[in-house]
């Protein structure tokens, strides 16, 4: 095993891959709903880090001894979730999360 494929896992055959590609800073407002969704790509992960995204053929060559997880009929996306809420909010929790995702601050939500 080479250092390049040490602990590398390839996630293959996902119907869609949602990425975090973006402006390199926290998104606000309309940017919150702008997602990059890819298809026909493989994602290589080493440890807790995505190390490459590309064709399955190319990544299998680059990481020949890697493990492989079949994601057929699934959507692959980063597991980043801001799930905190505040008890004072009197409406359903999902409404608060939707408003925050749209870039609305807590002062405006409280009105």
C-alpha cells in the first residue's frame, strides 16, 4: 500500500454528489440555496477529508488499494448540519432553520 491510498475510500455510483463549492466564506441570503450538484463522479476520502473528486476510472488508478463503497441510488453530501435552535422560538423548529438558511438573522425571526 502506498501513502497515496493509505486509508482512502472511494464512494462510487452515487446518483448525485452535493458539494460545498462556493465563495470561500460563510454564505448569506440567496447564496444559501445555491448548491453545486454533480453526477457521474467518484469521491475519494482519506480519514475525515475529501481528497479528490473525479471519474471512477481515474481515482481507481490514483488510489489502487483503496476501499470502495457503492452509493447506487443515493445522494452523497457533506454531513454539515447546524442543528441548534432556541427554545424561545414559538413556531415549529423547521421554520426557524429554513429562515436561518435563507440568511435571516435572529432579530428579524423574533419579530
